[in-house]
C-alpha cells in the first residue's frame, strides 16, 4: 500500500529569500519533519523546537513541542497529516528558543509515493541560509557585563548595602588592580597574616 506524500515549501524567516521544498509521507511524525527541515538547511539538531498550526496570516495556534511539556502534543506522536491536512493548511516551525529561527510551512501538492524513492527527500533548494550562530549578536545586544572589553572599570560600582562591614569590603575591592590583586596581597607573605 502506497503512502500519500506531501510536498512542502519551508521558508526561513530571514531578509534574504531562502526556502526548501521537501517531500514527506503524511504518515510521518512531526519529529521526522523536524529532522528533515534541519538537514535541508544544513543545521544540526540539539535545540528546543516546536511546530504550530497556523493560518494565512501565519499566526501561531496549537503547539506541538519537541519535548512533552504538557501542551497540545509532542512531535514524536503527532503526524504530518494532523497539522498539514490540505492545501489550505499552514504551520510555523520555531527552532532554538533563544535564537528564535522561524520557518513558514505550506503544502504545495499531495500525491502518491513514487516507487524506489526514499522519503523525506529534498526537491528544491533556493537561497543560502545564514549561519546558525548569526543571531548571536542579537541575543547579547544591549547587555553589558563588568570587565567586558571596552567598558571602563569606573562604569561598574557596587551599590552600598547598608552593612558597614560589607560596604567597607566593597570599597576595598574597588581599589584593586586590574588583575584582581590589591597591594595587601602582592606576595604570599601577606597571606599568612590573614590566616
């Protein structure tokens, strides 16, 4: 008995025009589609992901997650046919909840499986996807950390706590050299006095 095959267009949400056309059995699980999408874009698995039922406006609806977190179902159990049942169906796939790579999925055709063909299969590649880590700059944008290159030490001053002993300690630490040692600890001899 032959299985129905869905030909899906998977569009990466990026400024450049990047998409892949995949064929997959409608009886395959969303987990299988998850791996097929990542393979077709040349990215490795290993991050959290979810599929969402969607509409013409690409609004996110019912969620199917990589791990069962008590939502609508998990990818290992839900079949492609449950989410992408006909040509009017749409889905959004989100990979890596920190970088939030989003893909828009729409069926192009449904047909019978061809003999001798292994599914899923990549039918068309259009555009070059960005490097997976290319959003890392966006993640850290606006964040600054004490001691980060380009920041002066004066930009970070610990707040006063109201406890005289702690505040005195913090003031003493503020006078340390860049390497973290103040003059009282410049030699091992000075450490003996502290013990």
